[in-house]
């Protein structure tokens, strides 16, 4: 399917408006944003970014829609989400291709991202019948205590380019069944994928009579994100991106006593024990390091290898890297696609320079690819460097296929190396030793929000809560009880007696 046909099928035109309140598109007068594909450097289509007046109108509409939407029974809201899941199933192929072409991830990963959206819809549908609260025994006779959860209002969603559609669905589908409305700001680097999603859900919203504004879209740059962060009409801002961006959002939202759900940087390590099965460890390390060209927040950045396994593993790793196919992500033979843009390439090259300056030794050297098929200038070589964990450059996350390797001698040393970075998203250990695995997972083991055994750092199932600690932000999205982030808790006490016992036995002679 040619890209023009893909866009047409998804309702995306060559020139698009950058705001929608559910079904209705709003005329915008902001700057024009051209979406350029890193696959070939060509402009796919353009978007008129949202202006402040239109942004305010969208948020006002979302706020008024919430007043009605919250009154719908949760299972009825879940039925709408079920139909959205079906609409995504019908559009999985074209949306997956657009995601791949606009972002640069492999076609398989593009399809996989849409499948994540479908899966979270299924999860949210079930969730719509179990938004539970607890009951407690009161210390006062003939009193009943319980808690219930209420929707918060408008949820602001700021998503990143590397998962241009899935992270929106993690937030918006759960926010919907909880009774919230949402306003989504996709990355300005991948705006067309967001526009396509809005078109896909439009018929479902319209046919079910969903209040206009329950699922809204605003496309813009940093200023739009700043509007959302400072907007008191938005009680919760869910932001995915760099730690630097997250700190800015957190400070602004906290200044108005709002809430944030932050999914920020990762500097994820894989420990390869002397008891590891290298047939499992090797593909996990490679996919973790080069999948999505190293542009996942869960990408493997550091390999901490036991000294007895180091030479053998390094040899296998180098051999595997030589077999990687770097090229057009729409070609299923390609293992590695491009970086998102020239800024990402510049960051990649700068990191390599800093690593070399610090004394890093290249095991597999990096560089930018040129020539036929690489005209966009965004294709780079996945590379491997021997480093020291405490080097400043190693302490930072670079969104690129750069992986660092280092040795360890004891498990405590390996865990200390893994934890000795500011970020705390994902981690893993490769071992067949039960004691090592349990030590890694115990208190005092991995300090990350995600800790895996014999699975890589990259990727996560929607059934589990996704998120990390420290400079990763502390947020949790997707599965488990993450729905509580989108609701406010209320404690209720009912006195069904004929008396009013007061605290500390106080009495009034009335």
C-alpha cells in the first residue's frame, strides 16, 4: 500500500488542522508543522498548529463534556472503548504503516504498537466493570465506612515521538472508562499519527452520542505543552518524554497544586551473570539495544557482564552486530531503521565523541550511513563501547543505538552498578540461578520500576503497571491498578444510629 493511499484511508490530507474536539475539527492559525519521514527525508504532509484561542476553546469543550460523560455508567463508557478497539483492529495495517513511516520504527514494531492500543482497549473494557473501592470497619457503633473513586476531569496527555500512538491509548482509554475527558498533544515530530487516531475514533464517538470534547486533540510545539502544564482546568497532566522536559512540567503543575503522571528517561541495564543462558541473553541484549534504533525509554543502554563470561559474550555480540541490516523500516528484512531527525543524529555523534574523550574503547564503532537508501541522513550504525559506569556521559541517556559494556565480579557489585545512575525505569538479569534472581528482585536489589529475569529491558505487557523511579518520574500507566492515577479517592462515613458520637468523647449540653 503506497503512503498516499495509507493517508487517504486514515483520513489524513496533505494539509491538516491541528485541533479537534472529538468529531469536529477546529480551524487553527498556528505555525505550519511539516511532518518529515526519517525513512527518506521527504515531507509527508503538513499541519497548522493550534493557536492559543483555539486551544482554550478545545479545553473548555473538554471541560463541559466531562460534566456529562462522568454521568454515563462506567460499563457504558467501556462499550464505547470496546468499539474503539474494533475500529483500531480494522485500521491496524494502515495505521501501523503510518507509524513506521512517520517515526522510523520497523514495520513489525509499527503493527505491534497498534496492537498495544487494541490490547489496552480490551483491558479498559474489563476495567470499566471493576472500578472498586474498599469498605472499612468504623470504630463507632452503627456507622459504615467505605471509599469510592470519582473521575478527576480533563486529563492532559503529552506524548513522545517514539511511541506516537500507543502511549496516548494507555492514558486516554483508561481515562475514558474512569469518566474523564482528555486533551492529547502528540509530539510535533509525529503529528500525522495523532491526526489519524482522531479520525479512526470519530465514527465511534459520533454513533454512540459521546459528548463532543471527551477525546480531543491539539497539535503544537513546546508552547502548547506549557499551556497545558499551567492550565488549572486540567487537574492531571500525563507527560512522556525526557527527564529535562518532565522536571519542567512537574514544577509548573505542582505550582498550581495539580497532579502529574510522568514517564521520563531510562538508563536501563542488563546484568549477564556467570549462570546466564547466552542463547537467551544475546538476542535480548541486541533487541534491547538496537530495537527502534535505540529510541525506546526501555532500550538497553548498559550491559553489565560477569568477568568469566565477558570475552565469550563480547565475541558473540560483535558477531551478531555484523549481521544487522540497517535500512528502510518498511522492508521487513531491516533490523534497524533511522533516528527520528538530524537533532537525534547530532546527539548520537556528540555522545560518541564524549565517550571517546572519556577513554571509551570501541568494540563496534559508530557512524552515520550515507549513499543509496540513506538519503535522509538519519541512519546510523549501532555501536558498542567499553566504559566505566561512573563517567558523566554514561550517566546520561542518549536516544540512539549506543550500548555500553562493563565487567563485574560479584552480584552485589553488579546491582550497585545498575542502580548507580539517576534514572530508574527498567532492568533485567540473565541467570539460571534462583538465588541470584531472587536477590535481584528483593529489597536492596534493582531500584527500577521494572525488573525482569531472563527477559530484556525493552518492552512491557499492558497488564502490568508501567513506569519507573528516581528521574524516570515515578508515574505508572497501563495495567494493574494504574487507573487510580486518573481518579480522586473519597472516603465516606454513614451514621445509621440514633446518636452522634463525637471525637475524643466531647459532649455538648444541648
